[in-house]
């Protein structure tokens, strides 16, 4: 299925957030949308996000990816909530399902956004997608970033992480998942680093595996 892209400027206080909406061509009414954002570095044009957006749109889903730079998590969560509200209020789409996610710090921001929205009774998010969730700082496995994850009751959560991720020890993440209240799945990229690079595998193949898992999981939820 073909798709096209639209650049958008999302009002955010006195400024705006840059975004790109990837839209399937042949679908009259798009009912499912996915919002994604980048990690501590980079922007919405990070190749993993671009690849995922194209894969989603090729399968009939809308994808909005946006840029929000900075290391202040509170600021990024505030921005993420504004993006969710922006997409939910676009009248030309008849959205029934909105999924949120991100890569690394973007996944942390998405998780905190989900928790805040559900705590205020806003039942508009159908799933949380965490790509390379930074469970702990490098070489600091004692310092877990789990406060938001453990409080989420719904919606369901998908983790996609590399088995060699220096910021997400496999054993620790699996222990955290056992404690989580939300329905949770994890897909491990064998040999994958925090950037989901795998020695001996082409990046295109790895991205294809990631995209396929995300698509399958979304389809299961809806």
C-alpha cells in the first residue's frame, strides 16, 4: 500500500513541535494511529522511526512522529501530551485507536504520558510501544527506571529490546515485566545493542524484524 507524508507544526506554548504525519493512500477512513518520538539525541527523522512509520502506513495505519529535544523528562512528557491531544482533535481522521511509543528516552516519555493520561481518566490510548527502553544507565544496573512502568494498569505494553543492550539488562527487564500490572509482551532482538545494531546483520533486516513485531502486536490489540 502506498502512502504520503505531511509536515505539521504542533502548537506548544509560544513555540511549536515539528512533526510528520505518514498517511496510507488507499484507506478512506484511517481508524488507528501511532505516535512515536526519538531518544535523547536525534530527531523525528531517526531512521528507525522513519522505517516504522513507512511500515505502519503501508499496512493502513497513520503514524505521527515528532521532534522534542532535550533531556528534561517532565518537559518531554508535557510535549507528548500536547501531541496526543493534537492528533485526537484532528477532525479529518476518524480515529478509534491511538498507540503511543518511542525509542529510548522517547519510550520513557511515552510511558509517563500513558500513566498521566490514565490517572486523569482519559481513556484514549490503546497501547504503549517501547523501543530500546533505557531501563537503567550504562553500568548502573542498580538504578532502575521503573516507577512509571510499574504503575501502569492499562493499556498493554510492548517492549522491543536487544539482548546486548547496555542500558537494558535482559534478566532485569524480564523481572520488571513479571511485576508489571499491564498486559506486557517483549520481543528480543538477538545480539542487538541499545541502538538495535546487530553484528553480522544488515540494518534493513533488523528494522524489518522490529516493524513486523510492532505491526503484529498492534493488530492483536485492535
